[in-house]
C-alpha cells in the first residue's frame, strides 16, 4: 500500500501520531478518539516508508482480545508480519526459547490452578482456605508480584499503601506469600506473573540474551499504557535497552486497575523520563453524542491529567438520570427502557447493562428474563479460552474426520450432543454461561455456512481455529450484562449504568482519596461506553425500605437526579406540561431539563403533527428574518418542539413551557397562538 494512502481518512491529530516515526512518542488518547486506528496506521506507515522493518516491531497490549484486534487491523493494512502480543504472551515466548540455552533446562511449567497453590500456602499458615479468602489472597499475591514487592517486604509496603486482606494481618499475608513461593518451588512450577519475572531475570542476568532480543525488536508500541505495572515497565526497559524507539498510548482518565498494580504515573510522567518525547493528544470523540461527551467531561473536570473530549457525532438524547426506590424496581425500569429502545430499532446486542460488582446482577437477570429480553453475561475470559468452547472445538475436530454433513449441521449436531439446545436454560450461573458460549458458537457456524454454502465441517473448524488464533470473539445476540471493569474497551449504542448510589459507586470499601478517585474514573469509563443512549440509575434502598441511599457523589453539582415516585401531588406539575416530572408517553420519571420541557423522554415517540411543526418553523423563520437574527434567537428547536407537541390553547399554557419567558410571551405569544389555532 502506498504510504500516502495509509494516511487517508486520519484526522489531524491521528495523522500526527502516524507520521511521528522517531521515538520517543507519548499519545494521550481520550475515550472514543481512535487510538487503535492511530497506532496501527503509525506502524503501517513506518513500514511502508521504510522507517520500520515489519518483523522488528513489537506492539504490546494487555488482553488477548486487544492483541487480536491489533493483528487484524495490521493485516488489513498490509503488515501481517508485525508482532502484536500481550506482555505475557511476548514474555512467555522469549522465556521458553532462551531458558534452555541460559540454564540448561526447560522453563518450568506454568501452573494454571493458582487457587490450589494458594490453598496449600494458607494451610501451611494453619488457615482454612475458604473461597473468599482464596480469591482475595491470590489477588493480593498477584499485586505484590507485579509491584515488585517481595514476601519479606509485604507487611511494611502494604501498610504504607493501605493494602488489606480481610481477616488477615499484614505479616500473615507476607508469610502466606512466602509459603506460596515455597509450594511452587517444591512442585517445580511457576505462575502467570512469574512469566514476566522469569523473562526479566533472564534478560538482566544474561546480556547476550538481552542483546539478541534487542537486535530482533527495535521499535516498541504500547497500548493502554496507563495500565502498566512496575514489573511490566521493568521488562519493557529491559527489552528496549537504551533505545528511544518507543511509542506509548494511554488515557489517565481510564486508569481503573491500580488495585492490580497499574500505575498511571508511567504515562503521566513519561515526558520527565523522556524529555525529548513528542507529545500528542487525541481529543476528537467519534464514539459518543455531544450529550454523553459533555457529561463525561463534567464528571472528570478538575480530576488531574486528562484530555478534554470534543464530540464529533450529531446530537442525541440527553442522558437519563434517576433513582428508584428499590433494586428490583431499578431492574424493572431498566428492562422497560431496553424494551422501548428495542421497539424503536436498537438491536439487543447493541445494548448493555453495567454494574460495579457481579453481585448486582441477579435482580437484573431476573428482570430481563421476566421481560423476555435475551442477555449474555460478560466476563474477562476470552471466548475461545472458555472450557466449554475448547471442548466443543475438539468434538468438532473429531466429527470432521467422520462426517460429510454441511458445516453448520455438523456443528449443531456436536453441540446438541454436549447438551446445547436452541432455547436457553431457565437457570442462571454456570449453566447459563455454558449455554451462551455454545449458542454463540452455533451462530458462528450458521453465519459461516451462509457465506460458504458448500463448506464442510473441516472448513468450519479451520475458520474457527483461525479466529481463535486471532482472538476474534463472536458478538453476543442479547443485551450484555457485565461489570464496569469488564466493559473497558467496549462500546454499545445504549448503556444502562446501574447502582449509581453511595455504597455502590463509589464502592463501600473505597475510603481513601486515591480509591475514590479511581471509582470516579470507573464511572467515567462506564459513561463513555455509550454511543447514543445513556441511562444512569441507582436505588434509594435495597428493598424499598430501611436506610436511604443518596445518588453517587460523582454527579453532585452537575445534574439533579430525581427519585422515581417521589414527587408529591402538591409539588408535581400537571402531566404533559413542559415541566412535568413524568413522561406522557411511558409515564416514567424524566431526567433532564430538556426532557421535562418536552414532557417526554427524548427517545420516547414524539406525538406532534408534522404540518403544525412545519408551519411553526416557517413562522419562526419569518419572525427571525424580520428581526435580522438567527432563528434560534426567536425560539430554540427544543422550545418550538414542545409547543408543537403540547399545542397550548392560551397564553397561560404558553407561559408554562420552558424557554418562553415574559418577554418572549409578550413579543411572540399572539403570533404563536394564531398558528396553533389554525391547526387546532
């Protein structure tokens, strides 16, 4: 591909990234600003101009899904030889290759069952390894390792950083950590985090190995750099040596993994460590409407280093902000909102419901099931890494050797033999998750067969294997349910963000200023997942009784968050008026001032007469032309639309519409009423 063609379609800031071929380069890229596009075009442009050799570039990211996306885009740009891998994948490949040469033996096996190792360590400390303690201890050991904290240092460091494990004193955690390392040594295995440690030690202790790696990879690109841990940064420094050919891309406002060791200071302090670095900001948000972007910017205002997003999409509906009286009521309202959007054309798989922790999902799953809404649960595990998917692919491989059935038929037969049915099971949890995986696999088979009618089971198996290698996961066919953390990097047309009340967001265990700041960033990530429709809700109590919860502090001073059903008869304006608190279409609470002006949600069906609307616009234009002012100076579109929908009968009714004050009523009231009378 000609170099100039690679630059076609990039905005000015993306083009700056693509043409900044001499490192170091730091790119601050806000949500939805096309950072992956800029990164991949930089690599492709560098290869096309001869600045980079394709096999000398190593692009690093944090998830297999993101690495797969990078590889796919690079293939389409004509540079398939570029290595795009996770930190762990790149490190494991190097360690397995060089370890025998350096130490005369194979790299120890990576133990997949970390829980078993932690359980053995807890028992050595005479502690009962219950599920919660296993999970928390395993996570803390992982944090210590990626933060370069040794077992003997843990007690002191954890006290400084406010780290705790419920039920254990810091010195106990340190001892369990030491036992854990001893258990691994006895069994001759390493864990996932040891992959990075082993590779870093290998490079540090064997200069000839480090030299060979540096001669192989001369250009480094790091995605999501705000999520780099001290251990990953140390390994990156060992990989590049004294080379400055480094481009890092990240967003400080999306730092949501410090609990796992991420340190955004590597991104925000990049220029201090690399004074010659080129600094570029990507600020044009192509994902979300101005209404969503505005709320996101206001939530993060004054919160430290970040980019101010600038919306590029046309205007959309105002975000809906509301509080229900109970979690069940909140879930039912979300289900009703999703149903309304679907009736108006939004596909189920373009909607998501996001929450802070998995424990918030049961009432939502129940409400969606009751409403007949299909849904899929989103975890952090890659699709092709799931056990049930691996089992199905092995079974398909066996069937491909013995059957002549068409591709989709063969796959459906295999899945049926494993227990899959076209209809989802009634239960939830693991049974439902397994069915979702098989159903998505069945959908892939159907799509492939439609595109390749003569395809065999072997052809389908090869296609699925190729997808697995590229880490392409199928889109779910239902509404996505998932945590805010799991939603990072994803986007939907419509997002319902639930549990936006104190104790949930910010989470009850977030007490220190740094913790609260991270919870705010998590809220920001949730908001910026929405392309067009955004609904933010909480509940004043769990079951509608007891202590009342307040809306999340992250909305303080930004918007008023109404409580559903809270308006009294005396204080509530008549239904259908410009300042109504409930929608005249669906009878549910209204969120923004613009919606209260209309008397309906912005995404609920409008009821105005087209002929009246055109007459009102023509009248407004005539008034504006006569006064020599723009049309919006007479009345904004929102005010004029409220008039068209409510068809006020007299001056008092006109005065009740937001945007029509005494001065405008005196100047334009008679003319408006004359137009309305003709259509009454």
